[in-house]
C-alpha cells in the first residue's frame, strides 16, 4: 500500500483554542486536500481565568494534550506544521509559561494570532469548503460566525463570478467558557442566569456595531454551533439547519426548567453540557441583534483556514505575482527551482535541530529563492542589490508591505556581504526568522553554484545549533566543485561577522 508521504505532502494544523485543542492532518494530492486525521480534546485554557492569568491546572491540561498530539505529528515535516493560539493565549499574561513548554514538545513555534486574523482564517476555511454564494449571477454576501471558548469571530465577505473579497471582520469577547464562568456558575442557576447572559451578549454586539449587518447566506462553524444544530435536529426543532424558531425552542428548554444540570438535553455530547447554555445565549443574541432567520452549520473552520492559507491547490495571488515577475525579467527558471529545492531541504533539516523558521518567513524564503537572480536583468555586477531594488519597488499583487520587504531583503542578502544593519532593523518578531532564512538561502546558492543539475549535491546533511551550523556534503563533492568550496570558506568569515559559526566537510 502506498504511504501518505509517498502520495502527497503531509500538512498539519494545531488550534490551541480557549475551550478545546484541535489537530488536523492531511495532504495535497492531485489537486485535492485529503483529511487523514482529526483529533480534538477539551482543555478549557480559559477555565477559571482570573486576573489575566491561566490557572496552573489549565496549563497542565493543555501541555498534556499537546504531548499526545506530538506522537501523531512525528511523521509530519516540522516546516509543514502550523500551531496557533487564540483568545486565551492572546489575553493571558502568563502565556509564555505555556508556549515555551508547548514549543519544546512540538518542535515548532506557536503563533498567537489576533482576533481579526482568526476571523480571516476561519472565513478562508469556510470558503475552501463551500461553493461561492451566487444568485442569478449577482454578487451576494456571506457572514461566517464562529463561537469559541473565549471569543466569537465574524467575517463578512462578498462574492461575484470574478472573485471573493473579505469586507469586514469582528472579534468580540463572547465565548462559551468565558460566559459559563461569568453567568452559569453554579450550573443549577441556568434558568435565572440565562436572560442575563443573553442580554450581556446583545449589549456587546450592539456596542460593536453589528446591528444592521446583513448577508444573504449565514454560516455557523465551531463546536458550540455544531452542538446547538445537533440538539435542534434530535429534538425535532430543525431539519439540519438552525432557524430562529428552533433556537427559541432550545431557549425555552433552558429557562422552563427542562434543562437538567450535568445531563443536558437529548442530542448533546456529555463534554459540552457545561458550556451549552452559554453557547445558546450567545447564538440567540446574534440571531436577534442581526435579524437572522436561518443559519447553516459547516464543519470547516480555523484549522482548514490554517492549512489552506498559502497552500491553495490553485496558485495563490502571490504565487502568480512572483511567476509573472520572474517571466518578465527572464529569470532562469531551472536554476531558481534547483535553489528552491535545495533551500527547502536545508530548512527541513534545520527545523529538526530546533532552528525553526516561521510560516511567513518560510514563504518569503521560497519566493526569494525563485527570484534571487532577478537582478541579472539589469547587470551581472551587484545583481543581488539590483534585485533587491526591483523587489522593493515592484507592484506585487497580494503582498503586504512587510512581506515584500522581507523578500527584497533576502534577495539583497543571498550573496557577498551580510546585510547586518538591515536585518537588525527588523521588528523583534521577524528578525530571527529572516536571519535564519537568509543564511540558508546563502548556503543553497553556493551549493547550486554550478547552475547544472548534474552538479547539484544530494544527501546534504545540515546540523543547526543556535550559534553554529555543520554542513556535511557527499564524499568528493567539494574537490569536484572548487568554486563552491572556495565560496564556503568565504562564507565562514562572513557568518563569523554576525556571530554564527559554519563548519563544512
């Protein structure tokens, strides 16, 4: 039987949510994303959150869950694993206590994303799952709602035949764990506490300006909305979707004392009993304030968005922009591919030794490898500087200013003197990643100096440590490629100037 790694590239996403941790593993194969495994564990990082700090027992639950996930992630390349923390980790003053241990277990960095970025990725996951909503060829809108443990994210997008665009995102402090702690403790007080919880949620929505937000299609995602949809269907209050009338039945069950603490309602999973009333209160407030009559549940959310982001089956806008620029300036596509493959292999090996490069820097490294010789179109002398100038000033569709700047800096620094001042001027959260990416690109360019596939070294081994690199090449390769050997000697001196050792053999 063909293994997953033989059939396609393994990808993994880990969502460190405020209520549950989620793991999704899949692969791209023949233009299709195939899900291989989903894991979910209730952790409640936000449970008992007090004075801006996670409780030690919540941190312990989270680390225990991650340790279990790490076994399943063992076969996935570190560079293909993306780990994100959401509301609880955004807000916790002691998040570093958790993230340091989590990164040590997983071997990859934990990205703490903003609420708006979370909403964007949720919307991207849903868009990858659903066909664009179109009616009679007219552009219509879609509202995605995701109720998490600590916050609720909203994403409003518009669709036409030509494109889909994200128009607005909101991230509000409406979460099922947050509201459970605030309104539904002890659990026996649900009938009297429910009206207060719903009123509080309505006030937050109105203050955020969601009154009057309209969409032709409303989509709900997340465990809270999934559990509400399941309860409505099992009890005959819906036919698979969520409607205002069915939601009213669920509310009546909570306040008319049909709710049994620690048991819940028919169709409700035991692990969601404690947070179900809070989820209903938040969703009912969303329906009432926004005037929603019907919502469809979709089983795609942040995890799918994390994997889809930068890994689309069709070329992304950014990839097309890079390709168009390379074609315009007649970049040697075969050499670019050789350098791209070499630097990708080096980055994978470096990651195994803890020399991780974040997702965004890894993408910048890939683009820089494809464009590193673009300056040859101006002049061979100092072509790396010419290339950096072109990339700094080109109209690159889909690139943020920071992304374009990173690619330009990598091209500027892929040869000759190391641009120490430029990389030291980078923000703290990008400096280390871009430094490491630049070092790896410099090595890949030297190894592919022959511009000939027959001279590309295979079975290159790279051992990376915080203060040094050890590069092992095939027997006889250096003797047969004297230009690369001499340039590696020069590179030793260049890297020594930025306090990084290089040993090669």
